[in-house]
C-alpha cells in the first residue's frame, strides 16, 4: 500500500511569485486535506477536497486555492506569495468525506521558503 | 479561542522514564474525535491514536496509553519506558468538523 506522497520536498520562491504543490493520496483514499505548519507551531487547516469538490476551508485568504483530480491526487496553489507563507505544507488523505470520522494520514510535506 | 491546548512546551527525560503529555480541548459538539500524532525531525506527522467522544475507556497499546476524561475535556497521552527514538514533537488534535492541532510538545529522551 502506497502512502501519501508530496512534491517537491523543498522549494524556494520570491515574494509575489506563484507556487503549486502536489500531493498523491494513499491508495483507497478519496479525501485530501492541506495544512500549513509555520516553524514551531502546530499545523493549521487550509482546506479539504472530497471527490473533486472543496469540502471545508480554514481561515486562509482566496490566494490559497486547490484542486483535486479524478484519481484523487491534489494540488495546492498559492498566488502572490508573501514572506509569511514560508512554512511546511502538509497533505493528508483519508478514506471518505465524513468530517471527523476518519483518521488522516500525512505525507512528508513540502518546505517552502519565500525570500 | 484556542481549541486544543498543550501546556507543556518541552519535556526532557532519561531513557526508560515514563512521559505524560497533557492535552485540553474545547468544543461545543457532542460528537468529536481526538488524536495524537508524532512528528519526528523528518517532518512527517505519524498517526498514533484516535478516540471518539463516546468512548471514555482508557487503553494501552504497547508502550502507549491514554487517559480520556470528558468531564475535564482532557486527553492525556503516556509513553511508558521511553526510548531515544521517541524523541519528537507530539501533537494533540481535535476533529469536530476539521482537524485542529495544539501547539505541540517537544519530547527529548536522553540515553
């Protein structure tokens, strides 16, 4: 069984640029959630996708957007990057779209540095 | 208001000592789930345990055990006979409609 994978592992961008992060969910999982983890803090929920539809969103501005594809892989896009966007971005997958009822399994994350 | 509070920032122990991590949560829902995750230096969050709000039975799984008390909104986690490989940041999380994490407790186990 393949776990959650993310790419790239590290990324350096400059302010104002745009970035796309990718995630492949664990086999058999159709729900993907994205989290931002700043240094020394706990992960913060960005949004969740279930069967290609956004299924909940945290307190993040619209320049954070996402997609989920028919194979349940997902992208996180961030436009107009700011210095505070520097963080570890974590993707998690779970078996279904029932919020609160499934365990989420996390990928290794993408470390984004914005200069 | 913070939904999950982990009051301990750092804990340092010598190998074979027990470590107890505190977690207090806040929710208005009657149905919710509580989790503990471990984050080693590599960065990946590793699932450890899950508990639903209707089951207050405390259990032991290997060297891990947990104490869920709904009356005090606490979900504490204990590592028995700690090992150096247990060194990591441990996160408590609440899932009522989305997963909310605490700030984490850094556990250092010295040989």
